[in-house]
């Protein structure tokens, strides 16, 4: 064979080898593509099947297969160690970031499931039926049938026995429980009596959730009607239905003002003020023991928001607690009382207010009002409601009618301009304006508050779940879950032991002694202040 023929043969063999390699590469690429397609199909099938199957868990609680992305807000526990606000594991996987204006089929399914989780079955049904072609879509029709069946299995609840529990601002660490240069003995006593730590609060909330409680609004207690003369009357709301074993609960928080008496920069373990974070959520600004400012869940408002985000079945139709506000130091940590505009020599300011102005020459009244209003608007959009706690934390039993009238006018200026009108008044000190057997139209304090638009009145009552439905008002008795109630519950022989131990038992809050903060001074908690 000539040299030229040999070279030609080698080129042909090389070309054949290259062709075989190309065919092998194409074969492998095709196999990989087929494998990826099959994998996607299988995963889609699993997700679809999971959404159909995981409709009921643990006692009829609704769930969704959408992933749960929790908020991790760092806080400091009562012993000073770091912890995260991830919440406990919920038996209800969370539908996160649902849109209330769903457009696609998947958005409709997610939102309807979320509504059903919060017992808004009619809303969930309307969401599905509002989607074109729902009746010919197998998945939508199946979901509709499931939600309809869930609704029909619910039972009517008696809202007249609904417990109403409340707290004040939460303490994030032991600074508020131990006397120091930034926390006087007087403040230590008040903090031990009337306040709750975040650790204690979290366990109470989890226990109540585990006991089957569901938060309803104060407004859910009543339904309006008219009498034969066309006058507005109130009746007990008989339209609240929940799954078997679920029970209604009302929550509130008093004095969300971050008073000057709480100190600044975390001096007593309180948050500094409420803020709106980059995600548009209401959080707290908090200064830790190292002087570092943090944004997170450092008080009841963001902690409840996060808990309900992770446990949507803890809220009835999106209801959140009620916040009772005074006005003399402003609200949410913002100095919205117009008296601050008088400056450090203002005749209507006390020494603490003047000290604040001296130490904060940058204070801007209009800016504080604007920020507080933004926070109030964000909270209302998220289900929170507001109540008057009187402007000056007045004892409504002892105060004269004239004093209460002047006080309320001040409340409208310092608070109402930020939060808007309210039909709720939560009496400071729990002091009431009438006897337990009812308000009457010959009670001038009652008729004044009715004229001001108040329909819902709240005192403090040791009989948990006490509610009175009057002809044109509703009145509920609240129970504080604070240092006094905890200590008396766990200490036999104290005057209120039987009452408070019973209250915690009713709420499903177990073993109070196990979470009663060890930094507390028990002697301060022997009696109510």
C-alpha cells in the first residue's frame, strides 16, 4: 500500500471514530434530557398529590403543602442568652405570602386554603367560585368540596364565655426585674407585679394554642340589629362556628406607649418603640445589653404576628388582639401628645417629659405623629384593633364625669388622630363606670361614652370569661397574665391562689412554676397593685 493510501485509510478510521464519539455524546445528552423531564413530572405529581392529601391533620387542622419560610428575629431571653424567634413547630404547614387578589389557579387554591385555615369558609368558597371555570376543573372542584365539608362539620360556639386575657409591654431580659443604676427599686416592684417576660409570654401563647383556643376580635362578640323603634341594638353573636374542640379567645395589650418611666435604650429590658421594617412589617426597635440596636420581635405585637404567620389557625378570620392606648406620653414610643410642642418649659409637661425634650433636641412632633400613624395603619390592615385606655390612665370609677370628658378630649388629640375612631374602651386599672348588674341610661358616664361612639367596654374581673350583653353595649371582664397572677397561681395560701390557678387551668396553661422567671422577686407579686 502506498504512503498516500495509508494516510487516507488512517483519516477514514479517525473520521469513523469521531462519528462514533458524536453519536455517543448525543445519546447521553438525550438520556439526560429524558431523565430530567421524568424527574420534573414525578416531582410535579408528588406536589399535586400532597396538596390533595394533606388537607387534615391533628384534630381537623387544615394544612397546605406550600413551604414555610419563617421569620427569624433574634431576641434575648430572660437569662441573657441568645435565642431566635422561629416559633415552635406547627402542626399546620404555612401558606406564606398568599395574595388576597389571586389571579392564577394556584394563587386561588393557596388563598382559599389559607382562608379555610382561619375558619373563613364562606370566603374560601367565594374565592374558588370567583375563578372562571372552577366547576369544570377537577382540582378546584375537589378543593371546594373539601372546604364545604369542613364548614359543615363546624359547631356553633358560645361567645359569652370567651376568656379575655391581657398583658402589658413585654420584658426581654432581666434588666427590668433587678434593681440597678437604670432601674429603681420602685420600677422593679412594678415590673415584677404587672409585667411578663417574653419567655413567659411565649409559653403561655403556645399552651393556649395547644389547648385549642382561637383568637377572635372584640367585635366578633356582637351582632347589630334594630328594635321595633328602629334603634340600634346589640345581640350576642351566634354566627361564630369553629371545628369541634376549638374555643374562642380574646387578647389585648395595655399601655403600648413605651413610657418615659420604662427608661431609654433598653434600660429595663423593654423595646424602645415600634417600627416598620424593610418588608413593611411592624417590628420593635430594641437596645440590647451591649448597647446594640436591633429590629425584631421584642414585644407582643410582632410576636403575635409571627406566631400567627406560623400558626394561621390561631386566628379567626384574620383577627388579632386589641391594643389599649393612653396618650400622655404618646403611643408606640412616639411622642404624639401635642403638649410636647410647648418645649422644655411647657406648663403642661411633667419633669420626665421635659427631661426627654432636653435630651432629644432633634424631636419633631409632626414626624412622630406621621410615623405613629403609619404604624397604626399597618396594624389595622393586619387585623389589629385599638381601644381607649383613657388619655391619662384615669380611674374611671373615681374620676368625675367632667374629668372623664376632658380626659377623652385629650385622648382624641394625642391618640385618636393617629389610630382613628374606635368603639372600644378598656378601663385603666380595670376600674368600671357601673355595677356588675348592668349599665343604664341614667348613668351619666355611660351615656357620655356611648355618645362618643363606644359600644364595647372592658374591665378586669377574676371570673374568667365573664361577659354581659346589654341592649346597646357589651362588657367583658379581663384577666391579666402577669407577675401577680403567675405567682398567686403557683403559691398555695395566697389570697388569690384559687382564682388564678383556676384561670390558668381554664386557659390550658400548664405548670406555671416551670416558666415563672427565676429573676423575679416573688415578694413583689404577693398582691395586686
